[in-house]
């Protein structure tokens, strides 16, 4: 049995340079798709700032002060960029798509606001304005109106109460103090809540999630070239081995062990390429997967064990090389798609979501996610090991049947 294992290992190692070359080609293709998808996502409307023009009096120092405060201190500076423009400039910029909308403040707006009178502000958007602009118009404008209205009631209510009770000398002092407190409260509104990013799935960001899914798909595909030596139609050698005491189960274990070793080596090569290029490609540096590299490598090795057993089973069930390659490829695509490797599983119908997590590729993706997070996932590990054992049992059963049928 040991001799047969080393013979199989020697056969697989001879093909390793070709397999590594094909693996790098597949890796390059998937990397281009992966980086392109990330570039598309980063350019989507909800992931970018939108520009808003401000049209008002050119010499309004109060408005200038307010815009500077919004640009410097307010949380909206992370999602919205404000620019003061003349109205004709704003119209031109809106038509050219340089801004997504502009606000028109009426003449004397600041002086009227100081008197307690808040004039209406016009919001101008382009034809077919995007969803974010509609949200800005309907939600943000409503929130601003509510804040201004309540602040106005509080400030002038205190002034009226003091004046009515004979404290006119204190009313201006407390009016100004309350104005400052309201402004401070609005500027620090982000401290009223805590933001916790749950990620796409398993606590991962979208790039990390796609990395796990694409990695599972690549691990399944990179074993395709070995169909040349693992798919067979002549079983005479296997019959001789069986008669010599090397049973079907032992044959399968030897071939599986040799196949797993070379797949581990190919996976290590891919990880080395990622480690060398992480500082040169911006999207890779944003993945944040190298902080727990030892955990990720261990989890990746477990997924390789699963992928090798899966491929070996399909090759064993195939009758010819072309059929084996096509069967393995389409099974990999179907399982990876159904388990959410190409796109988040929550986009699928509920019934598919319930099943996707229990597919071998779904368990592999979840286990890789745990590796990136530096965690251990015992349920996923047990599921992977159970599927691996099942695939090997099916392979051994098919080998035993073919040897027996050929012998008889």
C-alpha cells in the first residue's frame, strides 16, 4: 500500500508544474472578476459621496460660517459634499452631472432666522433624480425641519418666559446660551447611538465574503487537470492490485492522499502570490485577511481536504475524461452558486437560503470566513469532515463495484 501511494504521488507530482500553471491562470481570471466587482461596488451610488450645491447671498457671513461648520465638524461630511455656487453655476453643474442637487436659500434668510422666522428653502434636482436624492429630499429635509422647529420653540419660549416674568436683562443671555447648546447637541448627534457593522454574512465585509466564495470555487477548479490520470476506463491494474491485497478502499485512500498533497501545494502557491501582491493592489490591502494568516491557512487546508475528496468522487463516477471534466465543472458552478459563493446568499429565495448553508461549498465558505475572523467553527468543521468521509465512501464503493463487475 505504501509503495502504491508513492507511485501515485510521483504521478501527480509530475503533473504539478502544469497544474500550477493552470491554477495561476484560473486565479488570474477570478482575480480580475473579483477586483472588477469590487471596483463596481465602490462606485455605486450608496458607496460614494454625493455633491450638493448651495445657492445664497454671496456676502452672507452666517451662511459661510454654517457651511464651514458642516464641512468640518458635522457627520454629513462623510456622505455629502457641499459647495457654494451662484444659481446659474448650479444649474449648469446640475445639467453636467457635477452635482446631484442644489439648495436655494432666499434673500435675507440668515437675518430672518435671527428674528425667529425660517423661510422656505428650495431643493432643485435633475430629471429622474436618484433614490438617494429622494431620500435627502423627503427624510433629511424633514429631520432638519423638525430640529429647526423644536429649537426655535425652545429658544424663543425661554425668552418669552423670562420677559413675561420681569427678567428681560437675562433673556438675551439665556437665548444665546441655549442656541449654543442646541448647535452642540446637533453637531454631536452621532454620540447618541452606536453603529455596529454586521457585514454581509458571518461578520465579513463584502470583499472578504467574496474572497471566501471565490476561494472555494478556485479550490474546486484547480484539481480539474488531474482528470487525465484519475479518470480511467481500463480497470485491469486495479483488479491486479485488488488480487494482491490492495483493496478498493486502500487504492482510493492512496490516490486521495497523493491528490491532496499536490492540491495543498497549489493552494500554498496561491497564498504566497496573495501575500506578495497585497501591498501592490489596493483592493487586496483592504481585504484585511492577513492579520490571522495562520488561522486562515489552517482553515484553507481543511477546505482543500474537502475539495480533493469531492473531485476524486466525481472523477471516479465518470466514464471518460471529457465527461469527468464537464461533470466536475458544472457541479462546482452549481454548488458554489447555490451556496452563495458568487453573491450573498440572502439575495436568494428563503428556501434556497435554508439549504445553502448545509451544502459542502456553503460549509467551506463559512469555515473560511471563520478563519478570516480568527475564530473556530466546530459545526462547519464537522460538516466538512462528514462530507469528506461521505465522498470517500462513495468513491470506494464505486471502485469496488467497478472492480467486481470487471472481474466477473
